[in-house]
């Protein structure tokens, strides 16, 4: 493929309806700024037929099976020659001028490996959106949250988070990535398949001394739940298992020995909570997640050693040195701005 500075890469699997709805907007808002590539994860719907209608504006990569978010992107990005990748979900509605502020920032600061725009809800456009909001953070126990979203509580966008900010992770729904760093970090962890892989990647980027940023001057609107709905037991499985794999791989030794056993207890309590609420399938998803993690441990131990060996930095931005669980469920904190600033690094 010919070399242009920025490539928007959309990973698609049976997203025919989203391609019809949003791809023309991506084309219109990106002409002259970036080229567009759609990597198809062996869709069984009419996605390829839809894409054929945009052949003048879109390059298509056809994968031979569904490799998930992680494997699909890893394979596709090896074929895309660009300085910057924009990993864009097919269910994102972009806006005019959404690319330029982010790429300009990354061009100015070579230490920045990944960025995200402000993510607002497509259906409730005054709200920040679940998958990223105004930038991703994490607490010391490994629970992710966002500027503008704590668990399922979404904030209205009153421009309270419009300043660029260092964050812990950038959302995979619309992630700007420096291609050289993506490949130097070995891309996404394919054991994840989907969910939390972007947090894991951003953590590893920080471990090698890079910075992750939110650039709210760029705005997009996300439908969300395009692959798995928020309440799916399968999503529960991936979230619990992948979080354990991420913590096991990236935490320094003494922290891993302290935090992971504690997380086993908290995950057990979450499973009981699901059961008491009548969500039996989610309870079994938590149990299944743990057994899957245990089964993968021999492989994961080797991967952990390789990742820890590459670590050059242990000072991370976007970490809340407190418990978001306690803040949310016991103290009634519903807004990011209510968290104590002195507890953040």
C-alpha cells in the first residue's frame, strides 16, 4: 500500500449497517488528511458488498477468519504503511476537523505514543460516552474509569474536560497511535481477543517511557455495544479475564503478589453480587474467566517475563492511588472531578 502520513483503519465484522451509516461521514471528514482502510474480519453479512460501493475512497483488507479486535488489527496494521494509525470503530460518527488537532499534537511531541479525542454518546449527544469519555484512567487495583464516566454513571459534557490531559489509556473506539511505537510494543495482546486490550497496550507504552494523551479539541460520537452489548455475559467474561491477564503481565513483582490475590476476592464478591441481582449468567462468566486465566498461566508467565524485561519506566500517569470502588459505591462519588486530585499520579 502507498505511504501516506495518517491511515484510518476500521476493523469490521458483520457491521454492514454501521458501514452504510458512518463510512460516508468518515470519507467526507477525512479527505485530503488521511486515507481510509477497512480490515474485514471475514464478515458473513453484506459488508464486502457495501465496501465495494466505496472502492474509490477506501482500501479493503480481507482477513480469512474472525481474529477478534486484537488479532484483526495486528494482522491488518502489518499491511498499512503510515506514520500514524487511527484505529476507529465502525460505529463512530466523526466530525469535521477531528483528525488535525490530534496529529498536530503528536507531530509536536514525539514522546506521545497514543491519543484519543473526546468521545460523546451518539444517542444522547449531550453525554460523554462509556468507552473512553474524555480519557481513560485506572485505580491501584486495576479498575478502569474515565474523565466523565465512573462505572455506568455518565456525565454531561459541559466542556469541563476540554483541556488536553495526560491519561493512562486511550479508548480503542477511536485511538490515534504512533505506528513505530505500536509495532515496537508488539501490538495488541492476542490472548485478549477483545476488551481492555487498549489499556494493556497503553500500559506497555508507558512502561517504555511514552505518554498517552486526551485531546478534547477533537470530538466524535460513539454508538457503543456494536459488537457486544454492555450487559453481555461474554463481555463480562472478557472484562474479568482480560483484566487479570493485564495485571499479571504488567504489574511489578511485589505489586502483583499484593494486588492479584486481592482481586481474586473482589471478583468473587462481584460474582455473588451478580447472583443476588439475578444475573446468573454473569456469575458463571466470572467463574469461567478465572478458570480461563488459570489455564493460560504457563503461557502468560513467559509473556510477563518478556514484558518486564523491556520495562524502562515505572512512573505512570493517569493512576488513581485509591479505590474507585470505595469512592463510587461507599462514598457516592459520581463525577471524575469529585475525586481528590492529590491521589492521582
